[in-house]
C-alpha cells in the first residue's frame, strides 16, 4: 500500500508539479523523490516536523484534486494499456481490423 501511494504521488507530482508553489514542490521532491524524513526536511527549512507534515498532506490532497478534475494520470495509464495491446497485436500479426480498433481506442482516450 505504501509503495502504491508513493508511486501514485510521484506520477501525480510529475504531471502537476508546475501548479505547485516552490515550497510545495521542494517538500514533495525531498519527501517522495529523495526519500528524506519529515525531520530532515523540517531541519533544512528550520520549521517544525508538524509544519512539514501538514504541508505535504495538503499538497497530496491538492494533487488528488487536480487529478480528479484533469485526469492526466488516468488518461496516461489508459494510453499505456492500449499501446501495450497494440504492440502485442502487431507482434502477433493480428488482423488489420483489430489493429484499427485499438488505434480508435487510443484516439478516444484523449
């Protein structure tokens, strides 16, 4: 569960980091990408551990809200799935009709 959340937050951060403040971006990078503890981040910024925790939780909630509205991660994952199916279809010499159907699916994702 923890690894899934970390992976999800990393993806959401990749898609939406431009919408965050510098401080939010920095905290998220240190916590999720560089694997710093709350205490280490608090010490670096000379704030309390609770302040870092609160900021990260608020930022996580914001990222989830952005995803709810824009669905960039969901669409990315759908595209990846269809591309995988299309690659397999091409490797297995699937019919042209089934390949075209997958291409249509890919168009519908956006």
